[in-house]
C-alpha cells in the first residue's frame, strides 16, 4: 500500500497556536547546570527526553537567546537534576533571568567539576556530544557518564503554565 502524499497547509502554524498545543502536553522539570570558568550556570528545562538507552543518550533544547546559551555552547560536560514536586521554588529560580540562580539553592561541585543540585530525586552527569541549531533554538545531545538516584517523592511536572505533581493514585 502506498501512502498518499501529504499536502502542506496553505497557512503556516502560528507560534501562538503551537505554544497552545504544547501547553496541554505535560513535561517533567529539570535543571541543567554547567561550569563556565569559575562560575556555575544553570537553567530550568522541560524539554529533557531520553534518546537511547544503549548508549545512554538524552537531549534537551534551549533558546538561542537564553542567557545560558553562550556558556552551554562551549561546555564539554554538564549535569541534569530532575526535580521533585516540592521543588517548585528551585524551578522558578532557575527560570528567572537576571538573578544569581544558584543563590539560596543547595548545590555542590562534583569532583569532575560540574555543579549539581542537592536534594533532588535523581541527576545525570553527561558529556555534550552534539549541538544542532534548530529554528531559534539549539538541540543539545548528551551522553550520560554518571547517575545518582535517591528517590524523593513524585516528580515535578509542568502543564498548562502551572506546576503539578503526580501521585501514586494518579495512575490509570
């Protein structure tokens, strides 16, 4: 059976329509952190996804206009800290421009040199293996080098411009 060729819509999808669709698509919340010289750099990401288990690869996107992009464009390694439902304040802090995002947040330097958040359910340290410019953003592919998973309750989820929590009873 041969598939019929698809036609393109006569009008382009607007950014507002596109955002509206993705507001209805829930996403886990993480903080990406890296070292830039002697200072830590970090930002909130809701675009972290697993790409492959063997090798262990993940990806996330970041806007080219992000204040973190210049440092990220040079970084060789980084950490991704997955946030728990009780860490809305941490997510909000790392999503705020023009502030010291690490001030008032518990974190430490790993022996390998990357900053990592304390008291998170899990984190991954990884090596940046590829950066791809896509539209106004960059897709960053990372190979996991080290993980830590300590648990810590339900994950923090972002949906329809608000934070949510998954609970044991929320399974269908």
